[in-house]
């Protein structure tokens, strides 16, 4: 079958939700037969079918997994950094199958801004709060033990379960970040991060639940939105999910004013739409056009949606001309890309942490108040993580057991929200198998730089707190520094990317001028892996 009512391109976080909602809502009119197609470049991937180790609460193992991510995806974080590997989910569930599971709501002010920008009343906070309540099952909804307003949480058992790890079960870095934030920086503790006026230190709300064995596991959008359709005998035939199918381009009608189909490359034995073919050894592919009578919905993510549009002739003229692609519509598709810049703060720890446990348990949020920017524009994120590959000294425990080749490390990173800097996505070939060129251009904007500087100076203050001193290793071995004069304590903490030669001690950062700090930040910054905003249509494409 080659014609559907709707074709959704990309079964990631957005595509799976839209497919499920369309199927449920359109099925209410049972008179009309319904055929929806959800296309995905990667494999089928449900948490219940994943290896237990992979389904666990520390997703960092998944980020280099070649079966779940785009293998050739590299991104330049700023203008003076070379492109580096960037994990983007390529499977049913997309980013929701591999991401950090932080289930964090937007602020009411953000939606107010959308309301103003779009002149659309629908974005008002009352509507958005109702939407948030409908998509979550948060235990705080029925829990009077915490200081939160129950009416702001939802209890929809069929959707995304929200889980928070209690403070006593946090790792040492999260605990020290909490105490240092409270005692040294004067931040408050607030159990409910998703309460609209909450700020300060909070447990990370996560889209997780306990499985039958009591292990915490991810709930991806594939699990929460597609499984209920698959399990419903009246709905399952209305939605076809087609993995291992790569969309090359959108096909337009002769007048170039309506999208009518998609050109796809898929395995030959997928041609009968039989999902049981997934995983077949027959890798021979075929290129065909699939048609949609109603709509084509593009949900291929912030890097691959603009790439598909550009290959289809929708985008900046210079890019289309470069590849001799006939121009269907000249527009800024691919411009406007955003991410959250991050500066890493690494601590060499006294004690090892079981890295199979949840890696990030807590956030500490604060507001710079610089340039009238948003509430909670800065986050500290604590990460209990593996070991420092540069610290080669073997460490002996008192019992003489050699427990690891490396020192244990943890991180407290600072991350900037609601940035003004904008990057870009550009195809580098007309071959859909090749990922686009991506320049994030982070910290290009002066206000972003000023707010990040504020965040870094606060992070240094936190690192100087007695709470951090209690978890940092005290030693004369100074694994992070080659400077013999460096104080041992000083060298237990490093800001920036040490492996690339940009790692600095607290003292070095404190002695830097704003200009020096700006230059260093752009060279060493990392990212929040939160790409978005690359497909902005200012008006409808066709009027
Ligand atoms: C490592 C990581 C950690 C993150 N942590 C968090 C977090 O803790 N909390 C949070 O809220 N957000 C987090 N995010 C961001 C969040 O996952 C994304 O914002 C979200 O997944 C975006 O949804 P999407 O549907 O736009 O794109 P995606 O989820 O990326 O889905 C796009 C889908 O389209 C498919 N596709 C692409 N090109 C084609 C093509 N040509 N043909 C067919 N299919 C195609 C892809 O394979 C993919 O499945 C994280 C992201 C990553 C990668």
C-alpha cells in the first residue's frame, strides 16, 4: 500500500505522540476508515525489549550506542571548536529512548511569550498546565507530605510516570551540591521542581517507573504512546509504524504548493509494510514514493527535519543552489538552532560511586537577573560519573584490593537556559545517509556570555564551599595538574574540558578578567544535548 491519510516522518518524541493522538482522536469517527503511517529511520526499540543494563537509569551508556544513534552525527559547539560527536536518537522513541529522562516543565512566562509571538491564545498557562497534567502521572498529585500544590500535577496512569529519587539516596556529588547551594549560596530546597515558582535545589523529576523486579526503568514515548495503540485491537490496524525506513525528501504537487508524498529508502522486504520484517538480514534497499491524502507531518528532530526540507527544495537559496536542488520555497529553514551551553566542573572524589545507579539526581537553579532574562536561567547539574581517564595512578583501598585503574570523578556542571545565540544546520550532501553540517554557535551573544560568566563565578563559589571539600580527594598526587606548586586541594577540581587542554583550577578562573573568561568559555563549552528551533516558519509556508 502506497497511500495513507497521514504520514508522520520520524518516530521520535514528537512523532510517536502525534501518531498516537491522531489515531485516537480520528478513530472517534468510526465511519471513516483510517490509515496513518509513522516512518522511522532507525530500529524498533521498546524499553521492555532492551538489555536490562541498557534500560537502566544511567543513560550515558546509550549515547555511544551505534544501533540507537546517528553514527556520523558531529556538531561544532562554537565557532572556535571543531565538530565533535553528538548523540541523537535514531530508533522508535528517538531522543526519548536515550535521553537523560529529565521531565522538566517550561515556565508560565515562556508560554506567555509564545502567546504574544504567535498571537495565539491557546498557549496560555491555564491550557498548558492542563496539558502537562494530562501527560503525567506524578505521585505528588496525591501526596500531602511535600510542600506542593496537588492541583498542579496530573495522575494519568496511562501516560508518563514521574519519579524522583529521595535525597538520602542521592550520590555524594548531589548531596554536596545541595548542602553547598543551601549553606554557602543561600538557595532554598524545593522538592517539587515542576511547581511554577520553584527555584533552588530539587530532585530531578524523571520519566521512569519501577518494573516488576523493582528496578527503575525509562518510559519512552514509544512505551507510553505507541504501546497503548498496539495493545488495542480496534486501533492497531489504523496505525502502521515502519522502522528502518529513511525519508529522503518531501514530494510536492505540480504547482509546488502542496506536500503530497515522501520519497523513502527502505529494505526491499519492508515493501509489504510488514513490521515483522524488522531485523531481517536482507539489506537490499528500494526507493519508492508514499503518498498522503491529508497531511505530511515532519517530526524528524532539530537536525534532520531541516535536512529533509533542504533536500526537498525548502530552505536558504544558497544552500539549495550549491547542490542544484530546485527551489520550491526559499526560507530560513536550518537557521535559528539553539542548545544549552554547559561548562563542566570536575571533582576528583574521595570515594567511588556505583555508576549503574542514577547518574544525575539533583538540580540547583538560580536566576542571574542580567539583562532582564528569564527566571531560573542557570542550572547546576550534579553528575555521579565514571573515572578520569587521565588519572592513571592505581588506587589501593585499605584492604589492599585494587579497585580501579582510575580515580573516581563527579561533576557539577553549569548550564544556561533561554539563550539568544543562534546556530545553523546545513546539508553537506544530497545523500540522506549523510548527517548535515551543524554549527551551534553557542555563547555568540554578549548577554549569553555575561549570564554564563555569572554562572561560572557562582560555580566557583560553590566549589569553594565546605560541603564540596568533604567529598573532594585530599592528596598530594594532584592528578589534574602538572604544576608542582599547585596546592593539592586546588587540583582536585577542574573547570572546562581538561582533556583538550582547557581545564583550569578554581584559582585560575578567579584570576581571569571577563574578557579572558569569555574567550576561554567559547573554547571549552560543552552542550546540554537540547537542540531545537531550526525549523521556524514565521508564517505559514503557503498563504
Ligand atoms: C543524549 C540526550 C539527552 C537528553 N536529555 C534530555 C532530558 O533529560 N530531558 C529532556 O526533556 N530532553 C532531553 N533531551 C532532548 C529530547 O530528547 C529532545 O528534545 C526530543 O527527543 C526531541 O524530540 P523530536 O521528536 O523533535 O526529535 P527526536 O526525538 O530526535 O526524533 C526524531 C526522529 O526522527 C527520526 N529521523 C530522523 N531523520 C529521519 C529520516 N530522514 N527519515 C526517517 N526518520 C528520521 C530519528 O531517527 C528520530 O527517531 C536529550 C536529548 C539527547 C539526545
